[in-house]
C-alpha cells in the first residue's frame, strides 16, 4: 500500500462510493481527465466479414466467368437461382433468413459504433503527458483482493470488478466482525483511490464468518 | 483511433447497414408489413407482395440484353472481391512501425528501426520501481509513431505513480533521443499475481 493518507476519515471511506464526490473524477484544470476509452480495432470481426464477403463475391465472379467462357453453370448456382425463383417471400426459410440478416446487420452496426474492450477501465491521466492508460478489470480485482486480505482478521477474500461496481467477499477469521468490516471498508476505499481510475467502481463489501 | 480501426468500423457499419436494410425489406415483404402498417412502399415493388418469389428468373435476366449489364456485373464483383481481399489482408499485419524518421535530420535522412526504439523504451520501463514486466510496440507510420505499452505491475504497486514515472522517464527519453515532438503512448496495465504479505 503506497497511496492514501492515514488521516482520511472513515466517513469518507464509507460514503465515498459515489463518483461525484471523488477528486480523481474531477477536472483539475491541468490534465484532461475525460473517460477516454480504448477503442478496439475489431480485427477479428473485420477479418471474418472480409472473408465471407470476399468468398461470396469471388465465388459469384468465378461462376460468371466460367459460364461466360461457354461452360454450364455449377449445380450450386442452379440451386440458388431455383430457390430464389420458387420460394415466395412468405416462405418460412425466407422469413428466417431475412430475420437473421436483420439481426446480423444490427449486431455489426453495434460493433462498429461501440468501443469494445470492456475489460479495460480508463485510468486518470494525472501528471503525465501524452499517455493514455487503462487498467485491466482483473488487475483491479487483484489489487482490491490484496488490500482486503491484508486487513487484520480477514482470513480470505475474493474480489470481482465490473465496469461500474466491484464486489469484495471477505471471510473473517478472528476478531469482531463489525470492527473488521469498518477497517475493511476504510482500507478498500483507500485502495479504490489508489487504483487511479477515472471512474472508480462502487465497492460492495460482503462479510462471512469462517465455515469451519 | 488508428486508421485501421476507423476503416474497419466504417466498413463493418456499411456491411451491417446493407444487411439490415436488405433483411428488413425482405421481412417487410414476407410479413406483408407494407399493407398492415401502411409503410408507404411503392406498390409496384414486387418485394412488397408476400406471394411473390424472392427473385424470379425473369427478374434475374431482365437486363441481360443491355450493353451495360455484363461490364457492370463484372466490375462490381471484381471490386467487391478485391476490396474484401485487401480488407482481410489488412487485418493480418500487426501495424508495427518499421522505421522511424528522425525529424531533426532533414539534410541526411536518418531512419531508426521501430523495434530498436521500442526495445529501448521497454528496457527502461522494465526497470522502473513497481514494474515487473514491460512490453512496448511501436505502431503507426514512420513520422508519427505511437507506442503501445503493456505494463505488468509488481504486487502492491499503484498505477498512478508508475504511469508518472513512465511518462517522465522512458517516454520523455525516447522523445528527447529521437526528437519526435509527439510520441503518444497507450498503456495497458495489469498486475502480477503474487503472494500476499499477511499482517496478523
């Protein structure tokens, strides 16, 4: 534990789960502290789309050249043409295929417009120049878990970090539960600040006694 | 956002839009939505009649006699195939900077290998307090490269101070050494899983 001052009040720690009051989320006038997310390049989806599109267009092109050079069309082309000519628009297959095309198109539009990389949480740029940083959610969870386990009386702890909320489950080995809870909440609030996130997650603390 | 990201997202949006529009049109025809919901699609569009075939042989061969038909078909198919191939190949490259052009050496062009600069930054970043491992890749063109840094913190280190050190140390040194005014960096921070020192 390197960051955080011991003089911080527990009240702040207990109430400090809202982002509005957090100094790290405010604009300090020097560096920009906007929550700039990392945008995924969408390489896999793009490769898949390019493969399907190129495959379909290439096959059609090949077939047209094949026919133009005096050959008979392949069976697959005859079947496709036949299906298109004989299936009506209210055919179940046509309706299903149209619905699938709609859903696929919508999904591609969503993928194109959203940042992706949801496992990365933007870090506040304080005192850095030209650096944009993000913390992996698993790393944030590991840091919170570590902070929880270091609390005296905590026997074991698990932490999961979502995009907005974090959950810490602690198993208390000895000591008064409420005392441990107060200390845990305080230390976790401090660790939450030490994460340095633009939008620190709200931490939900759950405490259990030892089962054995 | 890099050029590739912008291109990928534009093309994906285009493909998605075409799929959505085509699917919606066929769906509207199949479910007779033009009549039921009074969508106002032209009544002479065969695609608005549920009992009409998707594409009859007559419709398919309708323009076959026109002189523009075959050149158009071949041009469109060739363009789509080549564009898709280029799009696919663009995904395979990692987008690394091969060489960095040093800006202050206008008379004698000096090129620095991107990998060398990246390694120098990574070595220096790896020695920062609180950093267990650092990997650096230079991405983008030779004049405006940007660094992608993968930092693995030692257990117990806080990201804030490490990022400040990274900005003031390795990245500032790289800027000073190369003369690049703008060397932007993206840092992805993870934490090394390590033993927890229990305070009991």
